[in-house]
C-alpha cells in the first residue's frame, strides 16, 4: 500500500481499487474519479491522498518534495476547490476548468480536486461536464460527494466511482491506538461518540476541550425544562460552536503552516524566507474562510451529537439491545428513557433533522436553534 494511504482505515475495496490504478499510471488512471460515501467515511481524505500519490513519482512515498508540498496543500500541480457556502458558484467552476487547461508545470499529472461536488448547481455541473468530455492530456479530475445520485447522470457516466463506507468504531479505535498512541479505552469511547468519523474521533481523543464541549452541548439539551432554559440553550450552543470552530480552524492553519515549512526543510523556529511570506499570508487569509465554515460545521456536529443522545434514548425505550453511542452517560439516558415516551423521543429526533435542514438552507442559526430548543423542553414524567 502506498504511504499516502496508511492512515486511511476501513476501506479495503476502495484502497485496492486505487492501488491497482497506481500500478500502471499510463493506462490504469482514468481521467475522472468520483469518491462517494456518507459523512465520516473519509472521502475527501482519500481523494487528497490519491492526488498526492498521482503527483509523487513513487506513488505517494510521503517524504519527497512533491509529497511534502501536497500534504501542505501547496503543490502547484494540485488545485482544490472547496467552499464555505451552500452552493459552489459557476464562476468558481469556470475558474477551475480554465486552470485545468494550463497543464502540469513539471510534465506529470495535473490534478483538479472538487470537495463537496454535490454543491454544484446544474449550470455549474454542465461547465464541468465539458471539461470531462474533452480533458487536457494528463489532467485528472477528482470529485467528492455523499452519493453518486447527487451528481448529474452525464457526469456519473464519465467518472470512475470509488465507494466508501463508514468504518466501524473498532476499526477507528484501532487506528487511534496504533497511529496516535491513544489509550484503548479512550479510543473506543471517542470512536463511538464520533460515530466512526475518523477526523472527529482523533480530535476528541487528543483534545480535552473538544470532549468537554461535546459533553456540555448534550447536557444542555437534556436539561431544557422551560422556555427560559430553551433560549439559553440556543445561545450556548452557538457559543460552543464558535469556540469549537475557531479552535479547529486555528489547528488546521497551524498544521498547514508546519507542513509548508517542512516541505522546504524549515522548522517552526527558523526564519521564514521572503518568498514564503506571501504563501503564509495566504494561509492566514484562508483561516478566516475556514473559521466561517468551521463554525457552521461545529453547529452541525452539536446537532449530530444531540441526535446521538436521543437515538440512544430511543434505543433503550425500544429495548433493541444495540450498542449506545454515549455509553459514558448510560445511567442518565436510561432515566430519561423511563421518564418519557418513545413517541416524544422520535419527535425530537425529527426536530433535530429539521434544524439541520434549516441551517443548511441559511435560516439564521439562532432562530433555527431556538426553534429546536423549544421542542426539547422536558417537564417530567411522560413528556
């Protein structure tokens, strides 16, 4: 297995497919790929690893200059399109297509990667379609989406699909233990709490603050007993999402800066050459964009965590015998399960799903969370 894929877990079929393609870069690499899988499956991570492997002369060794630049997100032959908005604009796609026509600066592959390709409207997708129909030589397109059905049929017919699934909590915990040195008990707990999302599990395992914010957001939801607490809960959830988003954006920015410096043989304490200062400034500017996206993502994580708690309550009420996500607060969840009806629990789960849709459609965050919190008011037995 190529070194670039070492930290990817739970995707043996997808990894075999990509490794087979890399064995013959002349005829084995299709000009367009679609990585599909649910949130937490690691589709973007795998697409980035594949891009690194395509650029590297040794198929993703992890140590050469090409790999270091790819890891830092600064390789001149890899272009990435992502967005913190609901829709990828047609102007962004046109710019990406125009860039793809420039070709490689070193004679190898030119890789064009679009994260959240499902956010393209039909007009934007049609612009991309023209590039896929007549791709420049040695230009490879990598698209990421939750499902192939999120893409136009004409695009689906021109890409090679890579299917990903959410790995099991055991697989994620094993990765954390073997690669990060995380205590096995903590690893399995955070893997369950992250619902097998590798990146979030790693963050929960390595950040006490992240674990505390997650726990607090759930407790706030479970303790809503009147309208006043509902309004407080909505404001507190937004504050927690902001704290979490800013911390995550800062962490990603620092990681990218270290990777960029490492790619040119510099350490964090070394003097930065003049030619790198503009790239470091660009990283700082990108951090502002990432913070906006990270806050919205942080709010969505809070909703997913709340949903996990109420699914656990429903699991107990239905006596399904399934493993709880929030095993550490089982006693509290069992008390709530005994004191409420399963119908009420399922209604709250529907309201959480509705809140996610409202925020995705750009309803004001506070209004969406206040509407949810009022539906979560718990006044005692039989509620």
